[in-house]
């Protein structure tokens, strides 16, 4: 059976109406070569029953085969994502000549695609990249997100280098992974907040995956999740993770740069509704100027 170009994985547990809202944002896409895999952690709020009734799902799959549901207990969001990924893992071989890889995207319940053309735009960028390079080297295609709490676009760095990896990388709500990367690199469950950060770095440094920027707002990020309310743990995990991928001397240099560029103040500005718009506009401008120089 031919794989879809995109597989959208949605992890849920007692999400209420957010599950249908998130699924609807996928089903509205104008590019339709995708499958939706919902990994539910045995919800008890009736959300799964509502979804099944809305789309006429009996058993684990709807009639069109577009939506598949996996119900099982798990130990949190990253564990649930790993379970979902392993469910898809029936072919880890490289694409054959003339065959395109499939791409996996994790869309949290409560988050939605920014508009109905996101998958089409990303697909066009992927095809253009493959046609130019003539190869199917494993890639992470990533874009920007829209922060629903501040009401502004959050620009991703269009060039991923050591400093970008040290500071932060695009969240998983902005990233489309070549399936080969996901199968080989499950989330490390010892990280409670930053497992997606560690996974990105592992793919980038150890598997030499190419990180390709797509100038598109990928998803509306709801915010207020576990990582947002556990900032201390998030920073502790970030510092532990970066030590695995960058030498101490380089980390010390970046630590100094971070201090002199007022990192704490910039974080506060970016998360404040009154200042985030100006901050993200300036950040986008700086990224564009850097790209022109390069």
C-alpha cells in the first residue's frame, strides 16, 4: 500500500472539543495526500466518541481510511508520540529510485494548521528542494508558528547552525520530519519538557539531516502547555542536552553571548502581549538581513 505524502499524528487525552477542532484543521487542507493518526491515551471525557460519531468511524479507521485511531495507555505526550510513530513503522528503507519519502508531523490537540493551504505550501517547497538537489537526503522542513497567547507570528531562524541549536530550535509544531528520521530517533523519555529539542539535535548532528526553512506559518500554537509552565525544568534540560552535541568551550562562548545580548529580557519581551509583536518583527528583520549577507 502506497504511503501518504504526509502523516499527521495527533496525541490526545481528555481534550474535550479540541480534538475535533484540531482534526478539522487537517481535513480542511487543500492538499489531500495525507493520513491522520490519532493516538488517544484512553480518554474518559467522551471526546473520542464525539469524533467517531462526527466522522462515522467504526472500529479504528473511518471508511475512507483517512483517519486511524490508536487507543492505549501511555506515560505522557512523548511516550504517546513514540507509540504512534512505531505504529507507522512498517518500512524503514530508503525511498526507491523515483519514490519520494513520506513526512511526519506532530500536531498537538488544541493546536491547528494556520490555514487550509499549509500542506500544499510545504509540499511544494519539499518538491522544489528535491528537484534542485536530485536526492532524497533526510530533511527536516520547518516554518514559523503563530502564538495564540500573544497574538503574533513567531519567526524561526532560517539558518540552523551551532548557535541556533544552542539557543533553541523550531518546536515540533513547526517541523515536518522525513519518516526515516523519526523511526530511527524516537523521543528520549527521560526528558519531560525538551524531548523534541533533543530529538531535533540528534537528527541534525548524528544523522546529518538537513534543516530546510519554509517561509510559511505552519500552526497556531495554543500555548500554556507543560513546557510553558515548567520553564526552570525546560532550561535545565536544555543545558543538559546541548552538552551532548557541542564542546564545552563553544558552550561557554555562547553563554557569554547570551548574557550580553540580554537573553532574559528578550524572553520576557517575546512572551508579553504588548511587546511580542514589535519583538518578533525585529527578529524577523534580523533573520532576513543575516540571510542576505550569507
